[in-house]
């Protein structure tokens, strides 16, 4: 584990492994891109999340269907009808890159970032109630919204926009739930896997 120092408040910032691409200081909310050989590239500040209790916290350990994980980071998103949170989790067996655990009104979904193998239709062209093709798979669109990052803390395997709105859509494909985030200069595809209450054990 590498230790870097927050240039804003001086706190230690942990960077656990080579998958980490951005980090948010838990004390002051300063957000950095990790570039080159572990140097910090400041992006600005997000709100800190200390005032929002949850079942999980950064550093917590648990298992999903028996596979051990620990929590690296947390992002809180808002949209017109409320908020949701995503937890960046690292698997203790290190057999795959960190994944995202989403908590939305007590429901948990495990999201794995997927490779985009063919162009995905632009946000403006996607309509709820129609199907689009993602990686040669028909995906029926069930939700289309704009979201915004409200705050973050910890380490992340992706770089997310700390201000401004982004579009996202979710839908159902042959192999389960799919979600597409339209960041400013990147489209991110994730595959969702709903977690039953008993499959998630927090230690
Ligand atoms: Zn700081």
C-alpha cells in the first residue's frame, strides 16, 4: 500500500493497488486523479460524507455469497427524486479488479464494469420503453435520468465528475441488468447483479 499526502489538508491518502485511478480525502473532500507513477492531480473538492450514516463504511469488511471484500470508497449521487450510494469494494482474493456495490432504498446491486465492444447509442437518442443494442445484446431500457455527484470519500478505480450533471440509463438484457453512465468524455458500461439480503454479510 502506497501513502500519499493530501496537498489541501495534509492528511494521509491510501492508494491500495494499481487499479486505483482517483482518491478523495476523507477529511477535506479534496479529489485527485492518480496519474503516472502515483502522483496526485487535483480535480477540486467534493462534499464529505460524515453526516450520512449507512450500513457500510469505508474500511468495513464483509462477504458477498461467501467471497470476502473490503470497502475502499463511497460516492453519493443525487437525482431529481432522491439519492443513492455506490461503494467501491476490493476483493480480498485479488482475483478481479474492484467492483461497485450500489445501495438504493435498501436494495443492493453488485456492479461490474464491462468492456464496450461496439458503439453505444448517445444519451439523447435512448428512450425508456424501447430497446437498444449493447455489445450485440438487446437491452430494454427501463430508466433514463440525470444525476450528479453529491459527495465522495476514499479510493476509486474510475475517475468520476465531481461537479455537473451526467446522464445514465439502465435496462434489462438477456444476461441481466445493464447500466450506462454518460460521463463528460467517457461512456461507462456496468453489469448489475442483484444481491439478496442474506448474501451480503457485513462484519
Ligand atoms: Zn485533505
